[in-house]
């Protein structure tokens, strides 16, 4: 297990995903307890659809996604509060009204501008490659602000959650703290939506709170347990996503489902006095995978997450220039029709969006003899940047080793 974790954290895109994901999971869990108890848990689902519409508009305008999404979703949260206070439109109806409208606008904007391409899949179901360095910095700052405000106004949020009428009679400005709760929720939704997707982000709000309530009965213990469960489930989901090459958002939700069932079973056993035995058994089973060896210094691109790893190198080339990579693939030769110049690359094929496959890999340069077209090879080389005659900058691997392998590997990867 240790070697898997060390290998994971050698990739910059996974480090960014874990940092932002853990902060978002913590914020969502803390806010989720109040939202679930107030029967307002689906606000996360509604606001995520609004965020989808905002991201679509940001893409059409070629603007920074978070800079556009945050104010739009915050405004939608205020609007939801106003509509829910209207006797003619109840809370659940207000959420459905705004969420479906925003989702329709987002789909329409994307189809009229960039087309229904991979971006739609990333926005709906999340992408682990969605976080750039600037996004991480902004996300950490906003998440820290959410945590700080929650801690400062914890007692006020507690009062509004359990008995809003009594709190108002006691002189507490319930409208202000409801607005604060909506504001913090809106920011959390925007931060997590690009990774979890518009259709799955609400799970970070709902599952940890419901899971903790299976064993804990006090607000404080439920809140603390919810935060712990959310962080552990997210991290476990990312590890499972890496090991089994499954979508990150879906993996996190599935882990949350399993932990919910575990807590539900523990709750039943607690009533029968068998909780201690059950807890000891779970700890023993969880400790079994803690073994392994450290990986080498060479960045090895394996079958799992092949497309994600290679794309991350292109998105964040400055972080990888000068580093050594090793992987297997199909040797490919391309001859430019206008100049006749040949370009050599080692690629694999993977799934795109909407049934369209893509290829991923790197252009290579080798001082020795090149193999034949379509040979299955193993290459090791240093990533470098070079300029073409047109002034453009491109990436390639300067190979120190190129071996033709007798057995072909997995040509189509995820």
C-alpha cells in the first residue's frame, strides 16, 4: 500500500487533486450536517447545476472558470433563499426551478459555442485534471475562509439549525446566518464541482452527515465524525481511482456508500452490544494492505491512468521538463506532407468523449536506429522542449533507451 501512495504523490496533478479535494470534503461535511438537519440538503445539487451553467458561460467567453462561477453560484444561493421564503414557491421547488434552468442554459451555451465535446463530460462527472496551480491557490484560500467563518459562527449556525423560531425570538438574526450558510455552501460547491462533477458534488454534503448520524447523536460529535468520514472517504476514493483506473468522482461516491452501509451496520450492532467486536474486526482488515516498496525516481507511465498522466504533462509541462519518463507504446511515424519531414512518436489509444477515441503519448528523438512502424516498444527518455521553424514550442522525449518488445501490451488504455 505504501508504494502505491508514494507512486501516486509523484504525480503533480494527483497532489493538486488531493489537496483541493480534502479541503472541499472537509468544508462540505461541516456544512452538510446543518443542511441535512434543516432538510435543505439538495441545495448542493441545485447549486452545482448553476455552477455547470456558469462554467459553460466561462468556457464560451474564454474566461477563468472559478472567477466566473463563484459570484454566479453565490448569487444563485441568495436567490434560492429569497424564493424559499416565498409562500408560493417552497424550498424544494425553488431548487428544482433554478437547477434545471441553469443546466439547460449551460448545455445550450456549450452546444452553440464549443460543441458537445469532452468538456461536457468533465463538467458533469468531474475530471482529476481540472485543477491548475492557480485554481489550487484560489481553492485553498476560499476553503480556508469557509472553515474560518464556520468556526467563528459555529454556535450561531447551531442555533439556526435546531430551532430557528426560538433563535429568532431570542434576538438572533436568523436571516443573516441562513445567508451565511448559503454563501459558504455556494463556495464549497464551486470548489468541488470541477473535480466531482455537477451530478456528484452533492454527495460530499449528504453522505458524511447521514453516515455519522448512524452512530453519533450530538451535534458536535456528528460534525466532527462527519468531517473525519468525509476526508477519509475522499482520500480512499482517489486511491481506488488510481489503482483501478475508475473515474474519481464516482469512486469517491462509491466509497461513501460503502462507509454509510458500514456505519449503518455498526449502528445496528451497537444496539445489540456487539460494536466493540465489530470495530476491532474492521481495524484488523483495514491494516492488512499496509505493505510495499518505494518506487524508483523514474516517472513510469503505466496502463492505468495513461491518458490522464500524459495529458497532465502537456498541461503542466514546466513541472516535468528535464524529468525522465518510461513507458510502453506503439511506435508511430508521421511525415509532414508539405516538407517531407518525419516525426517519430510512441503512443497508445484511449477513450474520448461521445464515442470518439484519441491517442496519447509523446514525440520521441533517438540517436540510434528507429524501429518499424507499429512496433511495440519500451522507451526511456528525458522530457525536453524544442522550437519548430514556425516558432511554435513542442514537447518530446530525448531517448536514452528504445527497446522493441516481443509481446505487445495493452494498446487501448484508459
